[in-house]
C-alpha cells in the first residue's frame, strides 16, 4: 500500500460569516430590573447549500479565581457572576431570558434568574454553519445594563377575562419609570392565540410607553388561550400577561353541553344548544341543519333568535336511514355572519356488533401496572361495560366501569407482576351486545435494583496529576424498562472544580452530570438523582466534600423508557493538571419494570380439516406448546374467542369463553371440535393464549379449522339441510322418499338414486353440474335450470316430467334420460345432444313450446306431440314450403302466433324421410 498525503480543503464560505453585531437595534442597552428580555442574533451571510445555521446565546460573567463570584444557584440580588446557564444551540436566532416556557407557566427556574439589582451582564452568541464538509463559526457579544427602574408588568388583561372581537378594550401595563430614552419611550403590543408561545397578531407596532393603550380588537382571533406581550421598541425587554384569557366571536357563538347525540329507531333524536349573542349584537339569526342524510329532517325551536337563548332540536325520520353514525352541521345565519357547529348523531337499531380490542392486545406482556385499555369505536354502540379480572372466567372482577361515548379507560387498581383479563360488553339504548372475546395481559415486575459490581476501564481508577479521565463502569444484566435512575459515587480529589462527569447508558444516550460547579471543593460522597434536594453548587470559598443527594445537570429522566440492560459508564474527566485523586466506589440504582422472559413456544399449530357436521379430535399433532422446565399439565391454554360454526369440548363438557385446558388434555385426545352449524360457512377458528411457569404469558394465537363441503342427503328428510340459494357448490342425493324443492335453489351435482324415489319441484332448481335420476322427477310450478360453465349431463333410467327447462350458458349438455317437457324449453346458446330423449308433450291443457333457438345447436331427434281431442292420432301441421325446400316456420298451438315461442322443424321436403 502506497503512502498518501494530506489534502487541504478550502472551507471558506461565500463571504465570511458575519457575527450578530447588531441585535434588534444593536449595542449596549439598559433594561429594567426584574423584567424579561430577549436577544436575537443575525448574520450578513446566508447559509450555503446543505448548511443549517444554529445559534447559541450564553452569558459570559464569572468571578475571580474560577469562582462564580456570587451565590449559586443564582439569586436575583447577585451583582456579579452568571444568572443564566448555557443551553444547547438551536436553529432559532432568539433566546428568551428566562426561557419562554417557564415564563408562560409562571415557573421561576433555578438556573435562570432575572436580576433585581443594578449590574452589568455580558452575552455572546456563537453562530455555527454546520457545513457537512467542515463547519465554521463566528460570534459577537454585547453588554446589558440592569437599571434601577422597573419592573415592567402587564396588568390588564391579567387572565380569566372574556373579550369579544371588534369591541373596544384597554391594555394596561406598569411602566415603573421606564418611559425614558434610557429604557424605551415606545412599546409594541402583540397578541398570542396559543397561550403565550407565539405572538402572530401585532396590535400596534409602536405606542408611547405610558402604561395604557385602547384599541378595537380585530376579527378572526377567537381563542381561549390569549396572552398579550408588551415589548420595548429599540430595546430588549418585554413582559407578557400572566394567564390566559378568552376572545370570543364579535357576533355570536353556538355552544352545546354535548355534540354527541343518539337515538333508537324509530324514535326521534332530541338535543339542545345555546345561542350566545355578543354584547350589542341584535341581528336576527336563523338556524338550519346541513349534511343530514336523505330521510332525516331537523326542526328548531325557536327557528330564529335575536338574543341569547336555548334552542331545542328534534331530528325525525330515523326509520328512513340505516343504523349508523351521521355527522352533520347546525348552521346559524345572520345578515353579517354565518357560524356552524358539528354534531354527531348515532342512530341505533336492535343489533349491536362486536368490539375490536386494540390495547393491550391479547397476550401482551410486560405492561405497566395500570395500562390504558383501548378499543375500536363501534358505531352501533353508545356505551361499553369494561371489566378487568384476575381470573379468565371473570369470577374475580378487579375493576368494572361503564364508558360512554369513549373508546379508552385508564385502569387504577391493578398491580405489577400479575396476569389480568379484560372484556367489553357494548350496548346502546336499544340493546345490549354480546362479549365477542376476552384478552389477557401481563403486568411487568416493578423493581428497584442496586448494581454495585463496579469496574474501571483498564483497571485504572486513578486521576493522575495531569489531564486525564477515569471511566467507572457497571453492568446491568436485567432487562428493566427504566422509570427512575440514580447512582452513588465516592471519590477522593483535591479540587472538585477540575472535574467534569458524563453518564452514558447502554443505548448511547448520555447525561451531562457535573461540570465544575463547585470550584474548590474536595472529594465526592453523594447520590445523584432527579430527586436530589439541590443542584450541584457551592458558595464562594467552600472547600468541603460534595455530599447528600444532588440533581444532575441534565435530568436522568432522559433515560426513562430505555432498557437498563448493558454497560453504564460514568466518565469523570480531570481537565486541569496539578491535582489528582482516586475513584473508590460506583453503583447504579435502576427502578422500573423488569421484563418477563415470555419464552413459551407454540411450535405446532396446524389446520384442522373436518367433515361438515362432524366431531373431530384436536390433539398434539395439530396443537402443541412447550416451555423449558414446564410440564404438559402446566401448559395452560385459555380460550379467548370461541368458534362460531361449532363448539369446543373438554372430556365431553362444553368449553366456554375464558375456560382452560392443558397440553396434557391435547395429548390425551380430550379436546374435540363439534361442527353444528347449518350455515354454508366452511371456515372456523378459535383464539387462545397460554400460561406458562412463573407468570409467563404467550401472545395470543388463532387455531384455524377447515370444514369440508357437505353432500345434501334426502332420507325422508334433508341432512344437514335442504338445497337453497347458497348451495351451488354442493352435491345432493335423494336416497329414500319424495324430496320437495320448496325454495329457489342451486346445486352442483344432483342424483335421485333408486327407482322408488322421487324429486318434486315447487320452485326452480339450478344445476351447475350433472343431473341424474333413476326415479321420477316432477314439477308443477317449478323448473329445471342448467347453468354450468362446463359440459353437463342429464342421465339415468328414470323419467323427468317437467314444465319448464332452461339452459343459460353456451356449454354442451348431453341428455340420456327421458325428459318430458310440458311447457317451455329455452336452449339459449347451448349445444344440446338429445340422444332422442327430449319429448315435447301435448295434452288438453297445453302443448310444449320451444323458445328462441337461433343461438343454440340441437343435435339429435326431438319428439313432438300434437294432442287432438276425440281422435286416435297425432298429426303434424306445418306451413307451406318455400323455394329452398326447407320447413322452418313456427308451429303454433291452434294456429295462433305467440312471439318467440314455437317448435322449429327442419327437414327434407320429399323422399323417404320427407314430410310430403
């Protein structure tokens, strides 16, 4: 491998980065005491491609000899030293002092304190371009003087007021001697709509700083989280109103106790809302409803109003729509305004569907002790009875609650290290639904474990007298989801002001714990936790040990939710030469949810195939679950959803929802599935979870069942059921007696077996396969329809006496059984091989007719009868022969023409087989 040389890369930006020399109007300013302020940086250059500027405002005030120069955490009376701690850089060029979130919430942050005394403060902003090829930075600073006057405070609004759009209002603030050129002679007033975090509405850009400003409120600013900011023009200070106030419509508004309405068909739905007019608004407002489905009508009482009033609404026509959820809008209209409000109408019938459970799912492991139960909204339900039990049969219910128009419930009475079961019963004002399933979940073990098996990287726990670091480490073997973390350390060091410490988790997330906050202390013997009684700090001149329970620089709550499993590292760096020490002890305390190892293995879950109406054993060849160290008798299956087309039995006893069986029961053929449905549903299933040893739980599984198609048998009665409109895939047999088709039905293959048996059609029978009879087929009003997609046959030694026969496809049909047709034969576009077995019968009542056969192909002889009263012969009557010597006219009964019906006869005119 050859040598390579370094390559110099030019990192120059498009023009040098310009520091924020001008902030607002730039330069040093005097601000009032005890008054918030904000600093904004700017750059004369724009980011290059791929760059994102970040800004970091920091205070640069220190004492002498590395001391802070004042009591820390900072006090408002500190005349020297830092008042605001450093923070991470952000993409916003503005930093609020103190941070805006604390200011909005009325929090006095420990490490951000506004001075109440005269003093100077220096601030610098570092701008980074974050160029991926190599970043550049620039910075600039300014000095702020805190004057003797102030503070500036917003007095009106103070919070809780109700203002209206368009009305005249006066904003008041305390000036306290700040209306001079030293501070600000003008102020800007802005409005927040989100509780004080942003101020998009400028009420006035500049008005005298005299403590009062009257204005007409603009429109389009309706909010319940309004705040006002008074901000110096040409200076950095500002203040905001302390609490939210409300701004309402300047015209009117609609309010309702609830927007959710329900009713049972066919009853009307009734609800009410309040019409609230703003002060001075007296226009006539008319009420109407939009987006109601066809069939529903809303009536309002009163139908209009010119002053505030309650309005009653009745929705009629619920019997004209389906049971469902309907969203519609109530609209209020006046000459100058239109306002609407959405309502949700649930129309119920007497049916309630099944609830789908969302969380915790069936078999969920390692849940918090009191999880939120969630389920899918059911449009047919208005309330849900939610029950939690410690037993799968719900003989011991721990919590029970009726939830109305919601789809979640916060549990409160559950414990860690348990298995619970929950179920939901949906209902509405019309009916109560059934419990479709139950779900099991496992709560994790709440623990607080101390891990004190510390070791040091390279076995080195010594701080030398030069700059170096000690890496103290602890391994946590347990998988604990962290809810709280702390550590203990004991170390000897001559100057705690030299040490910086960082705690790293196994995931790589870290916390800056300590950064030389105690300048001249000696030794560490303390606990570090978020519950510490104080932050790291020392009074000037303190030379003792750091002891007690102290809070880290970055809260350990950042580790919450992570797994504690793995190596924790406390990196303690001595950043100054000349002193040294020894790191003696290190331990980590982890509180959280110790995760169960749910190692239950459902390694066999095979499909059961069973005959229709049959009973089948479910054994270990189909279903098997194992867990190391657990016997078959202790592998407990819990039935969490029952099959719908049949039932489960344990030793001939029916299993219900929540009942249990074991792997031993499976191994000993004690579990059976009985198919007892008469529906044409050929799949079934049941859900289960499995309990193992030591409170372990398996994720829920589904056992699937395939049901073979039945053959419908008539033996002096149909088994399992008679042919019907849904049995087109099934075969049927008549083996004993006279079978009657009493409804329009479909079948695949049909057989009448034995010459003593019969089939009688009172309705149509559509045959998709083959039709065979050794007995008799008769019909009065019924008909045979052949509608197969492939070749079909009509066979047997029996006789078919039928009024109507229809073919609906273009397939080939072969007829080898005698078929006497008494009414109409419709061949459609089929190819029919008669084999001489079709007879068109004629009697005193009627004569068989042939429907349009222009698209059909009929091969073979068709016998045609003509009934002549008081004669002993049949005769064939035909029209005259045309010049083609073919007969193709329709033969009609009694010579009367009936469109589309008749017998088409084709043959030779003369000769041995001719008609003449």
